[in-house]
């Protein structure tokens, strides 16, 4: 296995992916989900179909909104969708 891409944000239990846990934190690195590692991977995997990525993240946003109080959902749009059109996570998209 090539570990050259592993960074401190990849720390976590072996075999656990960067997916949301029941509290919407990353199950692997413990960051707010979607974490930077998930975003990097998703932007690479969906580089030719950002619409599909936006639709996937909209599904997650819908689930998040169902689970969380309305006050938390105010900034959830940027959290779940704001990065989908960028080449790199952390940059404003729209
Ligand atoms: Zn993570």
C-alpha cells in the first residue's frame, strides 16, 4: 500500500473511511463532515461530473437537515455544497 498521501488529517482507525458518523463528524479523522480528506477525494473522483457530486452532497444535506435543529442548518448549505464546484477544498465555489 502506498502511504505517501497519508497526512495528519488521515489519522484514525485503520480501515475506517472518511464518512459521516451519527453526529455528522468524520468517522475516521473526527473533523466536521465533510472533512477535508473527503472533499479532496470527492473532488478527484467526481472531477468529470460535478453535478453528480452536488446531487450526492444535496442528499447528505437533506439527511443532515432531518437530523439537526433548524439553527444548525442555516450554514449547512455552504458546508455540504459550497465546495463542490472548486478544484480544491477550502475555496469558495459560488
Ligand atoms: Zn475525515
